[in-house]
C-alpha cells in the first residue's frame, strides 16, 4: 500500500510553523512556535482530504481524552484544539523532543531506567483506567521524552471506553505489542490487554527488540508475529543484569491467559517497584488518583464525529459588492487573521466637517463682535 504524503501545515492564529515532526496513519504532526506565551508546541492535524467520520470521531476522542488526563505528570499535555482556516481539526500539545521509538534498538538502556519508565507508564494507565478509558496502543514509540527528560504516554488516537462498547468499534493494533486476545480480535482493548502491552513494551526496552521478533531476515511478517503471539511462549531476556525476579514479573504480565496476568496496571507497577527495592534502588513514585477521586469533567463521548472547536472567523459581505479573490497561503492568512488584524483607517464623512465649519464660523464671529464692543468701536 502506498505511503500517504504528509499534508501542508495549516496557518493557525498565534502559531508560527517551524518544521514537520512526523506522519501517522491518519494524521500529521508539525512543530510550531507559540507567540504568547512563547514556547514550542506540537500540532497534530488531520489531512485536508479526510472526510471519514470514524477518523474524525477518533480525533475528537483523542483531544477529549488528553484534556481529561493530561494533568497527570506521565501523560502528554494538551493545550487547545480547534479547526484551521482550511477546515482541518487540530490539537496543540506539549512538544516532546525525544521518544523511545528507536532508542532501545540502538543502545542498551540501563535496567534501573527501564524500571522507572515502567512504573511511570503503569501509573498513567492506571489513571486512565480509573477514568474508564483504555489506551489500546501502548508501545515504545508512544512513550515520548519531555524537555526535562521525563517519559510521558502519548497518542490516545485509538483509545476507547471501558464502559461503553459498540459493535462497530474500530479494531486497531500494533501487532508486536498486542495481547493474544487483541490479535485474535476477541476484544478491542481491556485492562488485561493493556497490562500485556506494557509488559511487552518493558520487555522491548530491555531486550532491544519486541518480544516475538526474530533476528533472521524475513521472519517478522505480520502473519508470523500473529502466530507467535497466539502461542505466547515467554522467552527470557538475554541480559545478565536483568534479575530473575524481573523476568518473572514480565512473564506474568505477558501470560497467554488474561486471568493469570497482573490484575491491574497498579499491580504491575507494584511488582516493578519490588524489583527496584531488591536491586537497592529507590522505588519510583506511583502517581495515581485517590480512591475517592472523580473525573473533573464530563465523560468522553467516543461517538462524536462532529467538527468541534473554534473555527476561523469570517465577515458577512454585501452580495452586491465585488469580492477580492484570494488564493494560496496569503489568502488563508487573511481569512485566519480576521479577528486579530488591526482595524483599518475609518472612512470620514463630509457632514461632520460642514457642521463643524458652520459652528466654527459662528463662534469666531461672536468673538469679533465682543471685541469691537469692548474697544468702543460699536
């Protein structure tokens, strides 16, 4: 299948385009500089030719889920969302200059760092689950690194509700890190499948490859990976510095039977923290909401495919007046900046000048008469 070419960056008020950051299956991400407050931001945009309501629904859900959860220190922050001048939905998010997409393949990540990442991501997932949400695409490339070097979970584009499930729910997966029941299309996502994916992600960061990947060329097609995942036979990580206790934690998280995995993301995190204590490390803080916590906003509507958010402004013009044609980027800039441009010089009427002139002459004449009386001329 041909790769989709990235779309052109939209012109957005208060944001200056810098460069592209990447393209995915249904959206493009660009780097912009925000004018006020001054900072770099990542802007995720739907391509201009996307009219599929399912994609718009997923895009809306991602914006709402991020707004719902982005106060969590291990989830990427969303700043705003809207519709560009050319009608494309966009989300403005925290810019993270790094990710784990390829790092684990080119360097040996220390065990202590991987454990800390695992605990943080488990805390993010536990928080999402308590809000009734599942991510459904946990993998190394969706763990970004902020400017402060902190890992955060990103890309909630195919997230869904734990409570409301529909028959026409989109099945989406990243096969190397998907649980057997997801690969078999028995579920679109659950807490158990999230535990599997996070376990597979931690495994990848330590092993330098996904759990069922083979070194031989041509042995990692989707069909072959599906078969290996269906059998789900755990292979220990070939690293002397990975303790047996950590191998046990990962093999439990990636058990073929969902009922035999850790019961929750929190339970997985606690197991990783126990390994940290065993290794003489300080346990990473597990940041999850309190039991009595309730979401601060309304629940996410995963069925909403409407174009929402601030759209570009426009001025109603007299139909008899000839409209000046605008094309290209300059035309978009004018349309987008309608609300923000300075007002032009006002057209002056002749009537005020006539009235002002008459009044001025009358006052001047009265002054002359007073002066003549005062000097005895009259």
